[in-house]
């Protein structure tokens, strides 16, 4: 059954809308996955603010062109599905790469992050990143460490002077008694 021109425009608009909300688009080859397996993958992705959608390659290429993005043509050969990262990208990449390890039928082809094209190895590296909260905590720790050392260094002479004055006052009290 042929798709009407209006339906095609609607599909392209849907792709563009999802691309605009997504920080990263992860392209996969889903050949060989059953409907139940795709449903399971979609459920897992929803838990981490991701969406998994089987795309029509020609319409997705048109949507990419409208969005000003280009990707290698081999990423869009054969059946392709896209994992949209509506939240943080590493959890979505982790779900897709872990699922690909479980099911040999799913293959990660690459990703689009902003205007950059990532190969499958870069997607695996992204999946290995810690969650956002841990990264922020590490950043705060790395900034806080030198600052607390600086404060301690600045306070040291005043603390030593206070200790000397306290010891001197105790000596004066002992001498008076």
C-alpha cells in the first residue's frame, strides 16, 4: 500500500520534531528482532527517557536534510530504527548496546550528536559513561578540592596567631596565680 504525500509530509515532520527534542540519535539495524523483542527494547528505552522508532529511510534522509544534518549513506542502508535520547544520552546508549549484546540481531550502526556523526565504537564509549548525577558530583568534587585547600592555606596564619595568643594568655594567667 502506497503512502500518500500528506502522510509522507507528516512522517517527515514527526522525524524533525523528534530530532529537535533529542540530543543524540542512535541508528540501529534491527533485522531479525521479533515484535516481542522490539516491544521489550522500547519498554526499556522508555524507562530512561528514550524512544525507539523504525524509520522509512528516504523520508528520514529528507528530514535530516531539512534539519541541516548529513550522515554516511551506509548508516541508512536496509532496515533502520532510531533510538531518540529525550533525556540523557548515556543511559539510552547503554540500553541499546546492552540489548545488542543480548540479541545478536540488533546492531548499532552509529549516532548523530548535534552535527557530529559517531561511529559504533563512540556509541559504546558513550554507554560506558557514568550517569549525569555522578558526573556532576565528580565535577563539584574536582572544583571543591582546590578551593578548600586555598581556604585552609589562607586561614593557617590566622589560626597559628590565635594559638600563640591563647598560649601566651595562659602563661600570663599561670604567672599571675
